[in-house]
């Protein structure tokens, strides 16, 4: 099974609130992964996000589940800005090991 999380519905067109990202991670992403589900994080209509939002959304997931967890997560409808921020956070987490 796959769950889809719509970031625009939770954070608007500029995803910047770390508390919102943390809430998404704790209440949606982690429970789905712990049940063996795949996760689609949909950035449709999101123009930009802060690095701190993306870090709050993803870093603990990668830290606790390992980098291979990214095989279970798909990022959808990401513009170039969002793609770049996701890459920065993932690269940072890989260097942390």
C-alpha cells in the first residue's frame, strides 16, 4: 500500500514551518514506513521550501531507518527549487554517517 501526503494542503505554497514538517513526519511518514507502506510526498503547488522544513521532514526518517528508506519514499511534482533542497538534505544526511 502507498500513502500520499500533499504538502500544499498542510504547509501552503511556501513550506517553511518546521513544526508542520515535524508533525507530518511523526504522524504520517513514520507510521506508514513502520507498517511497510510506501510514501509519496507530493509537492504540487508548492513553489519553494526552506532547508529547515525539508530537514525536519526527512532527516530523522533517514537517521532512524537508514538511507535505504529512500527506496520507500517518492517525491512527486517537485520543481527545481524543491529538488535541490531535497538533494541538499539527503546529501547532508549521507555525510553524517
